[in-house]
């Protein structure tokens, strides 16, 4: 499950690429099962409920980041390793 905190978390920073991939998949109208298998590495045929919960929570968090979370990144600035 992705975090639901009202602030950017370390988990969010570590999973930024996952969030972007989920948003891209949604824009392409990809089937959630395929996305869960490829992006989240959870096989919905074996773990349907877990895959769906993970997909839903990560996509919701990705959307939160596009609406609110990016502000936290802007306030922090670029990480030292990227300057």
C-alpha cells in the first residue's frame, strides 16, 4: 500500500518512477491487471485482492502527487546529488 500522509514521504521519493509509470498506464487506458503485474510486480492471477489494493493505492498517491505533493518537492529544492 502506498502512503496516504498529507506530506511527501521517503517512500514517495523512492517510488516516483512507479507513480509516473502508473499515470502513463492510466493515460494509455492500460488494464490494471497488466499494470499491477509489470509495474508493481504483483500477479493479480495469484493475489487478486493484494494487486488491486496496491494498484489503487499507488495510483491514488500518484494523482495526489500531481495535485499537491509536487509543492513539497518545490519547497525542498533539488537533492544535493542532483545540483
